[in-house]
C-alpha cells in the first residue's frame, strides 16, 4: 500500500532531523524535554507514559537531563517518596535551540514548498494522528477472534513486562 510506504519515508525524515541535532541532545532526550515543555511539571511515571517507554529507560533520560542541569527535581508535596520534574531555565534554552535546529533542517529540505503546502501536510498529519488515537501496543488477548475486542480497552503505560 502506497500510504504505508510513505509513512515509512516520514519515519526516515524524522531520523534525518534527529541526526542534525547536537550529540548531547539525541532525539529521545529532546522528546523528554518536549514533553516537559508541553505538559509542565510531572512525575517520572507520567513522563514515561507520555514518552511511551519503560520507566527504567525514562530514568536514564531523566539522569541525562539532571546531570546537565536541564531539569529540576523537587519533592512531590502529595507523596514525599515521589519527585516532580520540570524544565530548568537551561532546559528551556536547550529545548528552544533543539526546536530551532529541527526547524532549520526542515526549512532547508522544504525550501521549495509553499507555506500553504507545509501547513496542509502538518494539518493532515495531525488529523491522521487523531484518527489513530492512542497507538500504544494493546495487551494480547487469549480470545483474539474478535479483532475489535480490545478497541475500547485502556492502554497502560509500557513496562519491561509489556
């Protein structure tokens, strides 16, 4: 199917943009910065959920961010065992610089595109994302005869077990 092939190309474009980022800000780290920038202060478990990755991987990302002073970790007033994560001023600057670099790469490759073409593609990709909804893997059901059986099931955050 042509659409599936084109979607694989889009994934490749994303990788190309990621390669243009500085080594200290690989795409996964930028993804964590983006989630914190977009959704604000949160627990690590919520960040793992937003990134759709295992908590142990999220922990490594958070360590990377904290070592560089890009996030601030504070005690959660509601649960003193938990820490809240938020971008630091330095983290906001790194996120802005990474976003600017990604925009530069896209602009260079799409220089012959009109603003309307870029807006149309962006709108269509957003529409497709909304049509798919939550794309996290669904748990395997023993009774998989009905492919829609799990369609309405909630999707727990990934863990090393799933």
